[in-house]
C-alpha cells in the first residue's frame, strides 16, 4: 500500500501529466509528445545535463576517496579514539541537506563567510566563492562529497571488518607491505561494497537538489543549475507542470540507463 501511495501513484500521475500542458490549476489538455519534443530541442536542458554530469564526475571520486580513507583509519589497529571518531564522522549524515547547505553557504559567503574571513586575516584577498561559476561549482562538489561520506564510510567499515585476517597474516609471512596488502587483498575483498557506493553516489549526485539550492540556488544566476533545478524552475516557478513532468521522466530514464550499465559492467567483471 505504501509503495502504491508514495511511488506508483505519483509516477503514473507524473507520466500522464507529461503528455499534457497542465499548469497546476484547471484542466490538463492533451498535447501528445510535444513536451518531449520541446525538451529535446531545449539547449538549457542539455546545458543543465552537462553540468549535472560534471558535478557527478567530481562528487563520486571524492566521496569514494574520503569514505574509504576514513573507514580504513577507523578500523586500523593503530588508531585511537575510534568510537568517538565514528560518531563525529557520521554527524554529516544526521544533518538535513538544507541545514548543511546553509552551513556551507555561511562558510563560503563572499562578504561574511568564515573562509574569506580567515583568508583576509592572513593578508589575502576575498575569493568570489559565490559569484564565480567555477568556484561555486567546486564548493557544491566538496559539500556534496562531505555529506555523502558518512553513510558510505559505514558501508566500508562493515566491509573492511569482514575481510578475513588470515589473508593479511599469510601476506605478512610472504613479506608483503601495507600497500601491497591493501591493493591485493583489501580492495578485491571490498569490491562489492565499492560498487554499491559508486552506484548510490552516482544516482544521488544526478538528482541532487536541496544541498545546492541551499548553498547558492544553482548560481551565480543559472550558471550551475543542474537538471533537478531546471525541472523545479519549469514546474514550480513557471507553472509548466506537464513539461517538468516530461523532463523528470527523461531524467529517470537516464538514471535507469546509468544503473543498468553499471550493473552490466559489474557482472562482466565478476564473470
């Protein structure tokens, strides 16, 4: 029942709206494939899609590196205070994206931000974190990676603890060093978890909205509008519900294709 209420019914309704010129009120005149034709001819949509891919390409590797590195530090026998560290590193997952976005916006504000305050205190010049499109994109990439690290870190911690210690003991007897053990034992052993982390990170980054909206609203201007910001603008600011529904389904198809490609590559690697 919950699946029907919160997924099937909204999905079917959105699909039906995508074939109409519904504006949110009144009737929903049928327009066939006009919305999809408009979408495929809209340069703004392609620009938003490219920015989304760039954002994803930046977030996923950084998230993978941060979460795996943190997990390794938390499970190593040489680290102290690991229980407290787990709680601290998991805190970003407990903060809502809106609150996290406000914090990052405060940190990287141009006139009142903490980062610029520290830079100017050291004799440097203020950095245009918000008005420069490239720097603005960099901020949201780092913020998104920071937010995604906590949950993925827990996945890696569980995976690392399940690697049999006998493998490491045998490698030590053969004279293998720490890096050799990590490369030839740890990485292959946690490969299934790595795949899950990459898949979830890709899908999550492709549909990121709340964090970016809270940090800079996709700005400066529309320079960093991603696909979801594009859909929001069309649907809620310009009352083009039918057109926004079509864009949403195109995004869903793109995500499905990406997921299927990743699954196929993973199966080929396993075979």
